[in-house]
């Protein structure tokens, strides 16, 4: 069912200086609240590094704002759940998790539908027509988007949070609050084929072409695990607070980005990891989501509130900063257009999806 009020709201939201169409009063209220939040900041300042690449310069021409789609329930259910937006092989269909719901949004038809799911969701990933959802009670949900079949499995009998799930080629990788990283053959009944136990909660993992898993969690340090030898091959120390997100460049498997609650992102070349390639420091909020574009040309960095930054990944020497009103709860690349991406955002005045393209 096409929602007429939704269409009207979308069509009028093309103001590049006010993406969400808020009134001056709403924007002022939000800014006042954020100023109070900054005064209560409890995280340590990030470390300062010398880097291989030169100082980052501002460049606001990398991506253009296209439209803001008003969609309900785009919030994060939990501070841990910042990977809640994804797109598979079905054109224009974005999926978003919120508590025990999945929001389906067609960005071309402006069509929004919401359905209940049998778990409390933390995040999701979509590959082709299969959607995987991480659950708060040690469970994973697999949904076939073509025929609607649902398979729910409890993979952690202690019922610890599954902090995230993501697809890599023919595998599904999961990490949880018990510090366990698991690899599943999701096409064979979610059969577990690998497990690694860390000493602290693992917040996020990323995999490269060499079957290396980078991970970070509730302890200082960024680690790279070689699955074939079952050993840690890199142990890096980029942050002054717990690590929250990691991402390998999909086209350069030796480039690894890491972010933290200290509000910084550090990028390494693992061929020479002693000196980072680059360091980016945000505007005082934790950076909870880092995502590369599909072609590896840009790195998206989402602060917990108010800002999304885009680093040009050719030399990590220029940044575009996008200011918004609210938290960012997911970033997704367009499956069919590598020059287009989306991010979901929410505040007390309205939720929705920002669409940007080159």
C-alpha cells in the first residue's frame, strides 16, 4: 500500500541545508540538548598519531544530498545496534530492524511496511534474498525474502547478545557478548564450521579476501585473526576507549579501519602497521559505525549523534561532513548503484532515510 502522507513528506524534503525538514524551533531544541550531552562527556580523548598520509582537508563535493525519506521506526533499539540498515539483491528495497520489527522500505515507490519478527533485534545484514538478524537472546533469524520462510536458531545457550551478524561470500559470521566469533554455513542449516573465543565481548568483525577476521570489543586493542592458522597475526592499539567498529576495504584487503567510543577512526595498512595511514577525530561523540562503499573508494563514519563523515579512501586526505538532527542507526550501499548510499536517522521530531549520490 502506497502511503500518501509519506509521499507528500518525501517530495518536499529536498533542502540540502535542512535534510529532515525540521522547523527552526525543533533544530534549536535539538542543538540545546546536544550541548548538554557534550558537557556530560565521559569518554577519554583519543590518542594522537603521526600518520603516513597528510592532514585531512575538508571537501563537501564528494556526495550530493538527493532526498530525505520519512519512514517510521528508524531508531536503534539499543546503543549497540548501529548496523540496522541493509539492501540485498531486490532492487530499491531497504531493510531496517527496530526491537521486534523489520521495516521494509522501497525507495523508488516510497512504500513502507513493517512486520513483527520472533526476536529482539540488534542488527541485520542482507545477501541476495536472505536476511540475517542478530538477536538479544543469543538467537539468529534467517528470512528468505522471496518466499517468506523464517528459520530461528539459538546459537548461544547462555543467551548473550549476538552483537552483529554479517555475510561474507557463502558464510555468515556472528560475534557476541561472550567474546565468541562463529562462522556458519548458512546454506546448510546454519552449520557452525569455525569458532574463536576472545577474552572480552566482541562488538564487531570484518573479513578480508585472505580469510582474516579483524575484531574489536570491550577492551583496548584491535586484533586480526587468521582463520586458517587460528592465530592472532596483528594486535594493534589505536584507541583510548573500547573499540566499537572495524571495516576492511573491500578492494584492498590490507587496509583496515577501526573506530571507538573515544570519537576517532584510525586506518592501517597491515603490510606496514606500525604507523597508521590516517587518523580522523570527530566532534566529541563516539563513532559507532564505519562502512566502506562497495568499490572501496570512500569510508563512511557515523558518530552516535549529529554527524556523518565521508573520507575519500584513495589517500584518506579529504573529508565531507554531513550535519543532521538525530542519531544514525544504519548505513547501506545501493546494490545496483555503487555511487549511491543511504543512512537511517532518527530524532524526537521524526525518523527516516537520507539518500546521497555522487
